[in-house]
C-alpha cells in the first residue's frame, strides 16, 4: 500500500526556505512543489505511464497558481494518465493561458482564489466589497510595485469623508493582508498599507466589535475542537467567563485563588487601575481551574510556559493560538470578549454598576460603596457563564 502523504497547507508552503540545492515536497496524488535555491517555488506533476516514470510536468509558478488550483490541475492530469494519455501538452496549454500577475487588479483576483477559499462567505463578501468598491476602483490598474502608502491613505480618507472611519480602517487592513500575501509569494517587495498607522484612520475609541451569541458559540466550539494545548483552551474559555484582561489572566498565580470560596483576588500591582480586583468565579470557571491545578506544571503560575522555566506564557501566546485556528469570525480580537460580555449582560438587564465592577472599571469611590455587594457580583458572573455555556451547545441541540 503506498505511503499516504500529508497534504500541504499555504502556511507550510510560505514557510519553506531555499537550500543550497533544489528540493521537492509532495502534496499527494502526484502533485509536488519544487523549491529552488533562488527561493522560487514551482508546481510539478509526477506520474508514471505504461510502467515508466515520466519527466516531471510543470504546472506553473506558485506565485501565480494557488494550492487549490494546482490540486485541480493535478487531478485533471491524473485522470488523463489513467486513460493512457500524457498530460504534458495539456499542461503547456494551461501554462500558456495563465494570466500574468502584474497589476493590482490581477493580484486581488489571485488573493481571493488562493487565500480566501477557506474563509466564511461573509468574510469573503466583505473583503471583496472593500477591494471592488474602493481599492481596485482607485488603483486597480496600477502595477503591484507602484502602489504607495499615499495611495492607501487617500483611499482611506475618501472613505472617512463618507462618514465611515471603521470601514476606512477595514479597507486599509484588507489592503495590508493582500500585500502580506503578495510578499509571501514574492510578487511584491514592500507593503504600502503597513506603513499607514491605524491611528491615522480610526481612533481606538471607534472599536465597537461585539460578538453575537452565534459568533461566541462558533468561536468557543472551534477552540474546543482544535488541536491546541488543553491549558490554552482553558485559558481562552476563562478569558471569556471571568471578563478580565488578557495580561491579568496569563500572569495569574495559584496564590491568588481560593477555589473553595470561588474567589480570585488579583493584586493591585497587576491591575490597570492600580486597585485589587475580586473576581467571583462561576462554577464553570472553578471546574476549569481545578482541572488546571490537578495537572499543574508550575508551582507559581496557572499558565506556565512549556520551556521549562517558572514563568507565565508570553502575552502573544493566546493571540497566536486563536490565529492558528483560522476562525470564521470577522474582525475579532481577544479584547473584544470584555466588550461582548458587557453588551450581552446589559441586554439581559443585569445591573450596570455590577457589570462595570466586574470589568474593573468602577471609579474608586463607587467601588468602595459596592464592596459589600458580593452576592450581586457573583450573580452577574454566573449569569454570564450560564449564557456562554448555552452558546457552546452544538447547533440544533436544545
């Protein structure tokens, strides 16, 4: 039985570095990627005809042909081989019909077919809209390398003049991701959108992203089903349930917790407002923390690094874990969990002061007045945790 070859991913391909001599990596079904000493990457098709191994057939340059398209062509050529026909002539015709990717308009089409096929329909729609409505209309006929930061800034300014600063920032981000893709494929040498600071387009106050109940469930189910380490899964869930900031969670020490009392006291030195913060843990959070304590690998930290040092995971670890999931939740960052909790709790009719206190935003004077309202705080956190748990239930399950 032939050895099964694990399929390649776009991420793996982009990470492949050139060596002193050319080398090949198989994707399966005859499709291989040849990496040249120059760094260029070329799709080839390997096949046997009438019992004899044939010369490799070139499918095309990775810069211009996506993994999906290369697989489709390899499948077509493999079907020809089964009928005893060499695919070499067909492959030459396919290469001759391949459009050159010189203009930004052509680059955008390659981006949509190569990088966006795994994204949700909504994500593809909003990306396509930003490209077609503003980016390509203004600079679509420019060569890829001729686009400047002034071009991107001018596009954003026009969108802002329509009263849409958030859409302007979204469009800048679409252009930035497009050029990141082109640079990885060696079709561009610089990213004109990356040097346009987000603060020039929209202020931090303009961020209002709130996950819907459906998006929250989708996100947490994807985390549960992923292959990331169990402690990181629990960390992401706890970030949702406790409504704390990311740094407050990942730097947590075991001495801060009283699991019998379901209470977490974050010292003032670790709080943004410089005051001790009490988190009244819902039963779901307590269960997760008990699991972490039973398997703890650090005497000090709840979420220690795996590098053998007694220190917490890096601040970027959770971001990288979520990014690796390829979630179909648009424009989402971890800090949006806090705003999401606040918005849903307000909709549920929970006390506004209690929500603010749970988020550690209460002014010092008001916080002192509410210090004895632990029962209210505990009720708010438990209410939120029960709501979150209901969203995680599989779709269609009551």
